[in-house]
């Protein structure tokens, strides 16, 4: 007999949409983002990301990595909803490849951010924050003029890392 894990996750998500989002996931996301959006707050984007991700963490089997990956795609696809695109493009999914890259290159040590892979990657000053800091230094529009700037989700993906490396190789040494 197969694992019940996917069925439990699906049922848990159904209950979340029914009971927490009152059957309207789109409306719930919109209200969560609006409630957390404080243009004067220095951590505005982080607050909006947490407003959406935080409650969904209670869905059985849904960890930050999976939530960030799934919800970022949904939000980025929210054409006509600038706040959705802004928040979705800021969601970072730290997987073992990203974490190990930061570890093996000494980046985590350099930022005094050594930690084991897992939930710690999303704590302040750790993997996700390091990726955000890097994204702030890269104008993603140089790769595609339709990209938002900054675009941490692009930078953390392997294709983004490859594109950034290739672009750096094309530039003269400074």
C-alpha cells in the first residue's frame, strides 16, 4: 500500500481553504497581503511573505521550501496584481543545493551564519537573507526586461545563478 502522506496533505489543504480561507483562497491571499502591507515598514516584503506563508504552515506536510516554491509561482502569475508579483518574486525556496553552495563556498561562515540545512535557512541572517542581499545587488532586468527588480526568486534558482555567472564572465574585470 502506498504512502498516505500526499492524501493527508491534500485533505489538510482542502480544510485550510474551506475553514481558514472561507473557500476563497484568492480572496484570502489578497486580504493577507493587504493587511500586512505597510509601505513605511523597512521589512514590508518580509511581513507580506510571512502573512501568507505563516498560516499555511499548519497544512500537514507543507514545509517552508514547498510553500515558497508553490506560492511564489501562484503569486508571480498574478498579472494585474502588482503586490502579488512583488511578494511572489521575493519568496525564496532554499533547497539543499542552495544551502550547500552557500556552505561549501564559505559564504555562510563569512556571514557568521553557519547552520544545518532546514528551517534555520529561513531565520534572520541565514540563507534566505543572504540570497536577498545578493539579489539587491543584481538588476534582474539585465536578463529579462520584464523581470521585477530585485528578483530574489530568480537569483536563487540554478538558472539564475548560471545566468548571473555568465553575465559576470562577459563583463570586464573591475
